[in-house]
């Protein structure tokens, strides 16, 4: 069963996760102003991505640009991967392709631990990607531990490009921020992502 087959209920039961749900879990993250280049790019691409309306268009034209900006904010000291196989534990169905994956390693030619953020792009509904994203976060925990780089927290996001929902996995405790963050406040989205990289969220 690939990551995409997991529902939130199924992944919670399979890996005995305790869920903490609250609005504004990431609301205190310090904002990061988007560059002029990102602002201009999104002004051109967002209307087109919305008009096309597919998950692929939103992923390529919006989400990728935001995550590239994150990488540049950290002066390329982190790495970004898109659409890669992340097969960690076949016995427990932790296999499949991740839309986007961020590692704290600067190595860009292959995936190196620790994996810190997993982002799933969805066409319209943020909550449909929760199970898949959480399964990938559990896989990242195991991947990091196997590589001897077991960081305290792994983060995730599901996004339509326009709306973003953020998660945190700490041990067996899964935190879901019930507030959706909108692309119009790109500074807030970048701030949350940056706080995840810094392990401050």
C-alpha cells in the first residue's frame, strides 16, 4: 500500500499516533518576506495555475516556487526534492512517491538524512492529503533514525497551492494546525517553513 492509500484514521491506527488538534499551532512563527522575484513569479503563475485547475499545475507553478524560495532563504544549505521515490519500510507500507521533500543536508544529488519537511500538493481539498502526508512523516522519522540522524521533529504540509495546512510529528504525537494559511500571506507561509527548518515550530 503506497502512502497515497493511507487515510488519517488508518495511519493513526497503524502507527499508534496520538493526535493533538488546535488552531494556530504555527501562528507564532516569525514572518519571512518573499523576494521580489517570488512575488513577481506568483503574480504571473497563480492565475494560470488556478485556471488550469490541476494538481500538477498548482504543484509546478506555485508550490515549487515557494519551496525554492525557502531553499534560497537558507542559502542552499538545505536540499529540495520533487517527485522522488521514498521507499522506507515496505513491510509497513511506507513506500511511494513524495510530491516534495526537504532535507537539512545540502546534498542535492541524492537524498541524505535528516528529512525535515514533506509537502503534498492536492487539487482542491487539504484534508484529503492528511493521511498520505502523515504516513510520509512517519517514514521520514524511520529514515532519519536508520541513518543515525534522528531529529526531534518532522514536519508536513498539505496544500492546494493557495491554502496550506501544517503538521508536526514528535515521537508518537501528531500535531495538526487546524488553521489554514493562505498564499496571500506568503510571508507567513515562508516563516512557518523556515521555523520548521530551524526546528523552532
